[in-house]
């Protein structure tokens, strides 16, 4: 069995309780299920490819929760390799910059040229099914999300670099 992490788009403590999500994943036959940070991160073991596991998780949510959240799955070993490679290391980031990773189900080219920047938010690079960005917190809110959706569309999900590290360790 492979240890996976599912990243669900649009989950918050206001729209989904983590015990419900955990039960849902267990009912789908996943084992060792653990949720992290109340924002739609689920670590578990499963047989099958990441794309098959994504479909199974979304089907279970539809059945058990009456709704589904767009789900992107990565193996823990793939996340650890990405962290080890540290794609941010080669970029000069300002002090206080927040690092974020956007996950795509399939590799796709951005609709705009990369790198791109807006109000202190930058999409730095893409690699296969991940987009690496950084931003400086500002009163304008998460400007980087607008850049990401402009470049890749809405079928993505984004996590901070620190959250990805926590998920890979869980």
C-alpha cells in the first residue's frame, strides 16, 4: 500500500468537520487515515494510482457527505522528494515572503508567461504538476490566488510550503 496525501480544494472548518472527512475516507476503504490542520488535508494508505485514489475519494464524499471537494492526491514519497529538491532555494525571495505550492492533477502549460508578478505575489516556476509561488502578505489579501487562477484555471488546490512539509511528515 502507498501512503498518500489528499489535498481538497475549498475545505475550511466552516464547511466540513475533520471527523466527518476522516470517517468518509475510512468508509472508502482507505487505512491509517489522519486529517491535518482542518483545511482538507488527509494522509492515508491506499492501493492504486493517485488518479484512481482521487476518483475514489471524490465518489466517497459525494456518497457519504452529499457533496464533493475537488481532490488532488500525491504520494508521501513524491512530496518528500519535492521538499528535498527545494525549488525555492534558487529564487531570491524577500524577507517575510510566504511560499506556496499549487497542485495540478495533470501537467499543463500556463496561459501566461512565467514568472509573473502582481503586488508582491510571484509565480516563480512550474514543474510537472506543481506550481511554486511566493507572496508578501498585504492588505489586498491573497493576490497570488488570482495569478494562479489566471495562469492555470480554477481546478487546482494550493497549500503553504509549511503545510506540505507537515503533510509529508504525518
